[in-house]
């Protein structure tokens, strides 16, 4: 068996192992029809932390060239004089397709602007994804591209939001190849590396709540929940349609984050015209919490009062035993006003995450894709957000100053009872 196929097989086996673990420890929280998943098992949490630690420790040598071409690839070997050029030789003679990567590799600012991460993170990710990016070319039309270039094309689409035609010209490939590379990257991330977003196990959640209490004074708070929208544009021969269709569709995305703006839970795939409260009540997260499968640790005692684990939300959410929202018309100087101040601080963590997600070029404007593909793009950027935080890559978060610009909640404070015929959510 060829080494590349063997590596792909091993990577697939790792993914199958994760599925086997979920089968051995069944959970109602896993929903294969949408991007809605939460770990409610201590075994899950321990496994995911071990995997994340293992992956984060796989550093690639950065003292060499940032994008060395693997010796195992025949296309990097020199052709003997007088021999007939092969198809691969012709590709090389048109110019190195790694040229765009190499051009920005030695300029940190240019690299981060182009790929939304440091070059060391790119190289680490390329090595990790290599077997999965190279093993599933379109049937009958193999793509003669290295994993570095496939990743570069996919990341360039996500990071800049450039059109497929622009990307094809920049990297010296066809438009169909750029589409394949972008969608393949999203598929690999959303299928094989979903565990990079997982609701913490009880022991880890305790650390999350302690960090939050140290910053806000809120005891036993386990995160902040918020919802945002991403517009989707229908394509017509790869061009934007009329202005009336720019806002034609949108995707609602619900996230739960901690004080570091790490995403603990995400649900993507609801139509964007639904209010936050109704979206919450339709999610696995809500069902798991109300079924005591999440946020079920022993209460902490504060001044003689038992305080259960809970989340923080804004005024777009209902007041629930496990969801605290701001007081209305709090008296200045009162405990209610102090709670509202702490609530607002927590809300900033969520808005900073939303701002950072929308800093990905493909998400900071109407997404020019089909609905399900747009959902996959959102999922991939969310996974990469957590990856950058895990890698301590300063590209993960942006300092937007006034994060209230990203607060869409007030637009969706409608009474949920006025909404009828709630659409079935879509997802990947």
C-alpha cells in the first residue's frame, strides 16, 4: 500500500475510533443532522482533552523552509535532459504553484493577512491534515496539488473571502480546483475535527467557572450564550444577484463561550429570521441542560444559598433556572445593577468571539454559497477559531474596541409566540 493511502487509512481509523467511543458511551446530545453537539460525558471530556493535548504537542520543525516540498512527491524531482515532459512537469514549468505561499511565508504580517494565522500554525495544520486533504480527489480527475497548496487555497478563501476566480488566478489553478479545495477543507474539519469544539467535562467546567468568577465575581457561571446571523447570497453564474436578494436568506448561529472567548458549544443551521429564544429551545444544548445531562454538578454555597451551574444571556433570552439575564430598570447602586454590569462584561466575551468569526473574510460579508455550504464555512471558521486559541496564535481574536457593533440581539427580541410554522433547521 502506498504511504499516502496508508496515512489516510490511519487518519480515518482515528476518526472511526472517536465514533466508536460515542457508540460505547451513547448520548442524546449528538445530532448528526446539524452542527449541534455537546459532550455530556466525563469520558468524552477526558478523551477530547487528551486528543487536543496530543495534537497541540505535534510541533513541526520551523527552522527549515516554511513550506518544504516533501521528498516523497515525484513531481519535485528533476527531469532528465532530453526526456519527454510529463503532465506534472508541465505544471511545474508554468510556475511553482507554491509560489504564492512562499512569497508571503517570510513576512509575518502578510502571512496573517493572507491566511489568518501564523506560518507555524499553518505548517502544523498542514502536517496534521495532509493525509485527509490528499486522499479524496474527484473521481476520474485527480488533482496534482500538495497538501500545503490545498490548505493554502482553502484558507485563502476563508480568510479573505476572495472569489474562486480571483483565487484561481492567484494560485495558478482552475476555478473548479479552488472550489474543490475550499469545500474539501471545510468537509475535513467539520467531519474529522469536530471535537475541537466540545462542551467541557465537569472537571474542566469547574476551571471555566473559576476563571469567570475571578473576572466578573459571578459564582458557578459556566459561560455566556449568544446568537448572531450570517447573510447568504444566492449565486447566479458566480455573480451577486440583485440588491433585493442580498438579504434574502441568513443563517442563525448560537454559541456558548468562556472567558477566553473559546467556543464551548455551537449550533449552526437555523434560518436567521427566528428569534434567539426559539432557537435555544430547539437545540440539543437546551434539552441536555433541562434533562440534567449538562450543568448538573453539585451547587456551590454562597452566603448560605445553593447556586447551581448556569449560563449568562442577554435580554433576547428567557429567564430560566440555568440561564440568567439582565434585570430591567435596575436601581443605580443596587445589587441588580452590579449583576447587570457583570452580565455585560460576560456578554463582551461572546461579542468578541462573534467579531473574530466575522473577521474571517468569507463571513464578514454575505456568503456567496448555497445554504448548506455556507453552514459548513461557518463551522470550519469556528473550529479554526478554537485551534488558533489552542495554539496561542494571536490571529485568533481581534480588538474591535466597541463590540456593541456586533450585538444583533435587539433585532430578535420578538415574542416567540408570534412566530408560527417554525422551519426545520438545516445543518451539516
